[in-house]
């Protein structure tokens, strides 16, 4: 069953030490390694006051997304992360345990849709924004949500997949396929136009490809590879992407 043919108009990804497509191509070829202590450099389009509020994960999202945006143009967005700002939530729990108070600002920036909210403020993006936590369902739900927007009124949708390693504090099993690195992948997609034509369809395969953070990097490798198709799945739901 074909869900949608679409065009990948633009993509960008960020991880420590990976700041552009050339870096990612070198990484894919095994000629570049990830630098775990690097921080994302935020675009000058983001106000300095707002930049100070951004967590490392938010900075990753902004860095990847910025390269897919057209200046001054709003775009519907879909943000997808298995765990969101759970590391920031842990820091607040530690603060409470120490007997200190947490600020309302700290709490508001720890919720699952915090990064999407900051994004809409920074870029004055007033169009629809959806934030999902797919967990073991992987990256496919984000695409399904984006296609829903494209089938209604949107000409383009910005889809952002992001996650970071979970702190060892959390008993993460069975969600134990953790992100290796903080990573964000932004995809600007449309139903037509210039770009890479792709097809998204339901697969009959029975697969177990890990949760969202693992699938994110797998999809990034697919974009960089010569392979024409990719299948991913979990929990009895399998999906396929084809370059057409």
C-alpha cells in the first residue's frame, strides 16, 4: 500500500563535529569521526536572548532546521523525538532532591514541545506545528503526520527528527536502543517540485529496527548511500522508503 510519493526538497543534519552535508558524506565514507564535545553554532537569525535558553538538544535542532528554511517564510512543522528534553527533566529532579526550587522557565523548557515552541518564536513561524513522541514506532509516524499536512493545505512541511543519549540514571529497558550521539535531522518535503523523489509505503516485512533515535541515523545513512530502498519497523508496523 502506497501512502505517498513525495519530494525531499532539502535536508540538513547536525551532530557534534558534523555541520554540513560534506561532513556527513565524509562520516559515511569512514573518513570523519564525530567530535563528542562540539556544540552547535546557532544562526544569527535567532535572537541572542533566546539562544541562551537553548539546551544542547535544542541547539542541534535549530542548527539542522535553519539550513532548510527560506528566510521570512513560515512553514508547517512536525517535530519527532522519542525522549525530548528528558535530560533537562532529570536536572530539575536533582535540583528538587537537593532542596532547591526550580523556576517556571526551567519547567516550561523541559516539556516535550518546548523546542517546537522556541522554534516558532525564534523564526516567527505561525503555521501549524505538531510534536510527537513515537518511541518504538520509530520515524514513520512523523512522515505520516507530515503527509497529512501536505494533503490538506500545506505546500511544504519541515519534518525534524531529533534525540540525544539518555542519562544512565533512567532504567530505559525495553527502550534500550539509545541514541549514540545527540543528533537532529531536518527534512523539507513537498508533494512535487525539484529535489529527490521518494515513495513511502507500508511494508509486509516483520522487522525490529530499534526505536526512534536509532532509526534516525539509519535514515540519514540511507540519504547518503547509493541504496535505492530502506525498510524500518517495530511492533508489527513496517514501512519502506524508495528512491524513485
